[in-house]
């Protein structure tokens, strides 16, 4: 059995912590990871402060195969992600000729002012991540992928790096609708059932609708046969309790 | 000047990391903190694993006035937040008579099975947080508030604890619409301007629309007079560059 491919996400930005901007990138990256068999293990959101970014980058880039960051790579003074990542790795940072060339695809040379050139500041040793939307690139340094915060640009960068990522065995999931069958009614049996399917992760997810709870049981795993066996057992459990409930 | 009131959020749940569920609680709590002058400093999302929850609770409950957790307090075997928080504090946990009484408001005694009683397991020394939606309470232990993951229940619990929280000087923000004025056009001047308004936080937030960038500059601060001065300067900058751009 090969080691699992794991990942963490670091979202960088005061605007997320203030609530002004509602993050959408975490869900996008989480869906992507699940689709290609990468196990997302942790997410952190930190403010635009270099010491906080450096600490989080160094905490998350060790212990995970990949770290994806979003936010803070624009041209304004509050965009300090590239400098912070360079500091985390202890490498220098300067205007990168390849990145500058990308910016010149969008901007006339006379418009490439000091602020815009900030977007070409790339830590030494990094590979660039193309940005088909607005040209200013992201970059990869070691196992850290630095991407934009604007969701459309982040998505384009994720599409660009996707083929370069090592992927794992995909986790497949089945959802069994328990409807308004209360969690408390099936929790005991489900717990026992989970013990008999050790290779499968079984979770119960309540949600509220206008008419009450709408509960779902999700079985997740990498082994199709083990997963099917768990699904069949959960379906039988729900059916039995439903019939009992209406009896 | 009094010390700022700060907070962190810990979201607990495999379903968020797998992408199956898109978190909505972070944004809700962030908005709440901003509205009452609490400075949200960090967010983490971790899986349903006790050692990971314990480590995150202990990392985040120190250094912040408050820690808010969401998720993992239901009746099923994957709901391990209460036990994990007890372990983080090194206190015992058992069925709490007050919590059991709350559950009995919803469930008949004969329906209060072992699984449902899990929801009455509360760490020693904790105060309960009422749950008007489905009765199973959250709790407060020290500076840690443990709340449900279902957004409607989390919101109700947040409403319940709100009056008990120490609040700070509210951060007020003004948004200046820069429209399609490129960030790179104003970034240099904005950076200089920011230096002349040290008590005010000035951020630039690009977003994409069908027709291109729609940029916003946000000035944030606790001192109304300083904030107004910064707003006036940013508005003048945008006006000057717009006039220049159309000249």
C-alpha cells in the first residue's frame, strides 16, 4: 500500500477574516482533491501579516504532500504572500524575467509601473503558474503552490497545476438518504455497523429543511468492494428502522 | 487603550475537508465578530480525529480571547468534539443532568437511547449553550464555545452566547468603488496613502465580473475621524486617476 497523497490549504486575507469576502476557494480545492484522490487534511485562514503567513506556511508545508495557498499576490501594498513565502523558505525574492514577460502580454511597457512589477516578484527557485485570466502568475516553490484569491483566477491556476500533481487512489462515496429518520434513532446501530467495516469511513450529516431534519449517511472509501458492502448494510439499516418507525 | 478582543474559529468535520459540505459558519461568525468589535484572527478546519482536534483546540484557545468551534456534537460515532475538548482541557466528561433534561424536552424517556445520550455528554465545569432548534446543547468551557455544525443551529447558539461575550471597539469600514480602474494603476499611490494613515487599514479587493475587473478599496478602522480622513483621500485618488484615465 502506497502512502496517501495529502494536502493542506492556507487562505491568506484580512477580507475573509472580517467577513467582507466569503471564501469560495476552499470548497473548490476540496472538491478537486477528492476527485483526484488527494486527502485534504487541514485548512487555515490567516490575516495579511508576514509573521503569521510565514508560521502557517512552515507549519503546513511539512507533514503534507502539498500546500495550496490562495490570496495576496496582487499589486497592492497589502499583497505580501510572495514575500512571505520567500521568507518561509529562507530564499531571496526579486522581479522574475519570465513573470515580467507574462505581464507584458497584458500591459504596455510604459504601464508596467512599480506596483504592477510587484506581481512579477517571485521567490528564487520557483516555477511559475500561468494565469490565463489576467496574466500575473502564481508560483510553485517546493511543495507549495501559491495561487490568486479571485475565484475565477484560482480555478484557472488549479486547472493549470492539476496535471503536475501526484494523485492517489480516489475516495468514492455513496450517500444514503435517511430523510427525517432521526440521527438518534440510527446512531447506535450505525456505530456498531461502522466497526464491522473498518476500511470504510461512515459519517452522518444532518441538515435542516423547512419541514425538519433531512439526514444523510455517507460511506466513503477507496476499496470499491468494501464500500459496496458498507453501503448495502447502511441501506438495510435505514430500511429496517424506517419500516419500524412506520409500523 | 484597552487590549483588543480577539477570536479564532475551529471547524471540525471530514465533510468540509472532502468538499461534500460547503462551510457557511465561518462567514457567519466572521460577520458577527466584525459587527461587535471582536477581531477574528485565525480559522482552522480539521478532520474528525481526536488528536487533531485536541492539538487545534489547545493551539487556538491560547492567544485569543475566544475560540468558537463548530461541528461534531451530534449523536453518531463520528461526533467526537465534546470528548476531544474535554481531553484538550484535561477534564472528565460524562452525561450532564442539565443537558439530559434539555434532551427530554424533545424526546420521550424511552427514546433517549445511548446514542442520543451522547449529546448530553458535557465536559466537567462547562456551561451549556441552549439549542432552541433541536435541544441538544452546545457548551462553553473556559474561553472555548462549542457549537453545532448545522448552520441554523449554529446561528441560534451564536445568538444565545452573543450577550455573554466581551466586545471591543467596532471596526467600521467604508468601501470605495474603483470599478474597472486597474489595481496596478492605483497601487503605488494607494501604498503611499496608506503610510499617511497609520491607524487605518486599507485593502484593495479585485473581483471579476462578466465585463472585467470590478475593484474595491476598503478602508477599515476604529477611529471615526481617522477613517473619514482616509476615505476622503482614497476617494480623491480614485477620482483623480479616473479623470486621468478618461482624459
